[in-house]
């Protein structure tokens, strides 16, 4: 039973509003309750989804989703709507903390300062670009694998990411990484390459 949808930003490879509308209709028909759709406030007023509640999010202002306390954080990425801030999401459930950080390049200073109050059990990082692609312009809004390694080292050094905490790589461009099995062979724990159906238990 899907009760809530969290939207990181407005790009079509991350949200298909027609599918969200269908999900909202199905939930209302099956459960008699509206779907809640959470998205950044600058473009929330421009989105109309019948049978759903729209929650316009403010950076670093938390909200509840079931047993989770979720906090939207500013991402280093540009959405399609004027004034829109792309989002990462911080999750807190009974003392277990993790971050979903895609799309986005280097963590913004503002987001870094906010995260310093926590000790993360896991982080999911945008890793659009693999190793060996120096000069790729996408680093200004996406991560390359060497960038992820640098950020993880800093997070660990400052005790923001626990030693051994899983680092999940996602948003992997097919043309900028080797195949899944080859990529997995190049990674060592705690780095893992996500795939459709990937599950990480914390």
C-alpha cells in the first residue's frame, strides 16, 4: 500500500506525473484515502494531481512518513521549474539514519553542515559518471566515481558516516560505466552498485 511519494526534482527521468496521478486514483479507489505527494515548494503550486494531497517541502524542515522522519536537503542540481531546488532526502527511523542523494554533484556546503550533526548508517549517492572520464561536463550536477570516493572519505573522517556503512551507487549512466558485473568487480565493500530490485537492509 503506497501512501506517500517523495519527488527529488522535476526532471522526466525522475518523475512521471501521469504515473503519479494513476497511483493516486488507484489508492483512492482501493483504500478510500488520498495519496500524499511531497515535492519542493517552489513548484508544488504548479502541480495538480486529483485525488492526492500535495505537500510543498521547505529545505531542512522535516515531516513524517509512517515511522520515518524525513528531512529534505538541498542538492547540487537544477530542476526544470524556475526557482526549483532539487532535493536529497535524510531519513531517521528509531535512531537509524540514511541519506538518498541523487541527482546531485558534490554535496552543497549547506547540506554538509546540516549532516554534520548525524552519524549515518548508509548513504545512496548519485554516481552518473564512472572512473576514467576526466573532463566530463556532467560533474557540475552529477557525481563521478572519484568524487564519491572523496566525499565518503571526508564523511568518514568527520564521523558523519559510520565505518563500514554501505555506500550505494545509483543513477549509473550506461555509457559512462562498464557493465553491471564488471562494475561490481571493480568495487570493494562498503561500495555497492545498485540495480533494479536492489535491497539494502539496515
